[in-house]
């Protein structure tokens, strides 16, 4: 395979088309609940279509940071280095612990890129869904935009794609961000 890193816009577009064909997509994208495992499962066939063989994808990946072991949701093993995925699903009204912990997790992953750890790229796949009691709308786009700017655009070299609706007619937004070893 010629591509060293995953292009996040291409990943989003292929994943969006894949999800549109999934029978469970409407339920997952319109339900007031987090479905990180579903996204992890459905990312696999998209990664295969991008040219990564099944044997190169790990779903039980451990990375080491400051002497501690941490888990990532997915890892694609390549000759150039590992591509590590962190998935996070935010559901309106259920996010207080995640909102606090996720920036710390992002910072740890960011450090891995510079630590000569064998990691080529870190990709975060973040979803936002949920309804307020008096509205059928989920997260306001401006909230997602502000939160993502806090996470990925401070002094770090993250590239970000989104927030965009994963499937146009469903109220689930996705932001994909990536940082690549220089």
C-alpha cells in the first residue's frame, strides 16, 4: 500500500457512505446513547477498503505513556509505524466525565507522536448526538465547533475535519482529527 497515513477527509467520506448502507445506521445515529463499539466495528470494513488488510488491524492495542499502559480503540499496524485510533461518543446531557477526561487523553496521545514510540499517526473519531427535552435538535454546531477548537487547535499540529453530519438526514455529528509524526 502506497499511502503512509490516512487522509481524514477521505476516511470521513468513505465511512459516511458505508454507514448510509448499514441497516442499523438510523438507530445508531438517531438514538440518545453512545455507540463507540458500533463505530469501532464499522470502521474495520472502511479500513479494508482503504487498503489495510484485516491482519494489520488490532482492536486490543496497548500503548505506553509515562510508564503506564493505556488502551486505544483501534490500531492499524504498518511498516512505517502504527496508526492509533481513539473513538469518543458524546451524548448531550451525559458528558461531564468525558468532557473533563478527553482533553487529557488527547494530550497523552499527542505526546506519543513526539516520543519516538513507533506511532506514525493518531486519529480521533469523535461523535456528538442527543436531544434536549424541549427540542429535536442535538448539540448545536457552534458548541461542537468551540469544543473541538479547544481540543485540537490550541498549539498543536492537529488537522481536523468536521463537525459534519455523518449521514445528512441524521442528527449525529462527527469530527475526525489527526496528528502525524513529522
